[in-house]
């Protein structure tokens, strides 16, 4: 394994992080390419306030987990693996810095400062109970915690209620940043120039002010499209599972684009899921079991909430695959719009019909976001963070 030679750091680069930053690493080729450019902008060494975080759902492709590990090893960058945990699963280790009797003996201003510090200390400890840091050998590969989330929610996630993304990825990474003492931060997401509808969604979320972070998409600003990403990783190879030429970086994700990182995400089109089930029927077993458990519940209001897909159960699709000749392709169907931490998933479609003026407007807004001053300090008190039930 040859050592990477990094260019000199460039603080003017849109990939340079000027303050507390979360790099949302989905484990795919696009977010890995963005991480490469971020490392280039910093001369190969990230500041201590930049956190590269991968949120494992337990339903990631095994090659995704190996790819995440290899990226961290080959590029000498720390990638923090986190997994969602339900409230109460991990006890809070709260050790207060001051004795309460000492605080009572202080003057009013100093007492208020010490009380605020104790509350912040407690909140940081509580935040660390909402996730667990894992690694390649300890990461969940059976969907255990995903299944526990479904049990607590009492219905299955679907295209209209995608709580799996919200809880297992977005909020889990949020809890990690809160546990580091940040009340606000900057979020680097791997949205490309050929995905303007997802960039628009991110811009609107930024403008809403509802989240404690602001997200920027430097790949979009830089005009990076899927073809560039594939050339970076695959070079002259057409099929990542059947290599005919050397890989430009010496390694790759190693899976075809229709598979994506999530094994059989319900947002993939029917044709993609059918193709995956035909190649490996065992992929469907976990989802079939979750639908079976949901179908036995009498408190779930509608049949749609007992399935991942509105039109067809996983068992029905697998049955159709097993009883259809291979020469007859399944209708591809439209992939649903996905937003897994702002990173690219297999269900995302590229090439939406945006006119030039809309793209220019989006690029201007995203440029403004990237030029924003980054949060420089942590808040002494973290507000309203523990209201979620699951």
C-alpha cells in the first residue's frame, strides 16, 4: 500500500473547514470522493474540530463496511462509526465537576455560571447515551437496532414516513456532535451537480432555520457529476465487480450502482429490488421478517404501515422473482427521493430537469452557505435536546 502524497493546504478551497464541521460519510463513492477533496484542501490532515462520521444502520452492504474501513486506513483519516441506541439502553455516566454544597456558598453570578456548567455537563453525558461508537468488527450487520427502532415505532418506515433515515442516520450524527459539546456546526454533504432537486431541498432546510446545523454541498458548487466520481474510482473499468483494468486509487467500493449501500432499501425502484433479490434471495429475509411481525400487530392502523412499499410486500416481490424467467425484466419503476444525511443513496435519481436559471440560483445560495462564518464556540447550555421518545 503506497503512501498518499497530499497537496499543500488551501484555506480558499470550498472544501476547507473553518470551524466545527461534520463530514457526513455515507460509505458510498460520492461521499468518499468528497472526503478526498476535503483532505486535499487540508494537506491530508484534518483539524481536531472536523469529524468524519459514518452512521451504520445494520442494513449496509458488507462491502460498504469494508470500504469505509479501507478509506480510513489508506488515507490515514479517522472515520467515526456510530450506531443509534434507544433511550435508556446506555446508562448516562454523569460525574459533576463541583459539589452542590460548594455551589450554594458562592455569590449569585458565580453560582449561576456553575449551575449552567453542571447542566451542560449533564446534557453532554445524556447525548452520549443515544448512540454507540463501533468499528468494523463490532458494527451491527444483522439489523438488530433497526428492528428495535421499528418495534418502538410500531409501524414500518416507508416512502412517506422515512423515520429510519431520520433516527438511524441524521439524529444519530446529531447526538454525536452534541456529545462533543457543540450546539451548532457546519455539515458537509455529498450532493453532486447532477442532483439539483436534492440541493434545493437542502437549501430550503438551511433557510428554514429548524436545524442546529447548516449544510453545504461543495461538490455541487464545483460542478462534480457522477461521471467524474466513477472515473476517480473505476477509471477505465465498466463493471466494478469484474475489473479489466487497474483501479486509479488502488481500491474501490466494489459494488454496482443499482445495489447502493443499503441492501434492499424500499426507496429503490421495483426493478432494482427485483434484480437484487434474484441475485441473492437472502437479502429479502430481514425485510420479510419485519413485515411479518408488523402484520401480526392489531394496533397498526393501515395495511400500508405494515409494509415497506405501498404497492407490494417484500414476500410478494420475492415470490414474483422466483417464479419469473430471468429473461423477462421487471418494470424499473421510479426511485423515490431519498436524503440519507445528505449523502447519495442508490435510490436517488440524477439528471432532474432544472433550467439554467434555477441551477444558477441554487449555486449562488450554496456558495453563500459555504462562505458563511463557521460556529466558533460551543454553547454553555444545550437546549431542548431530549424530547424525542425514540
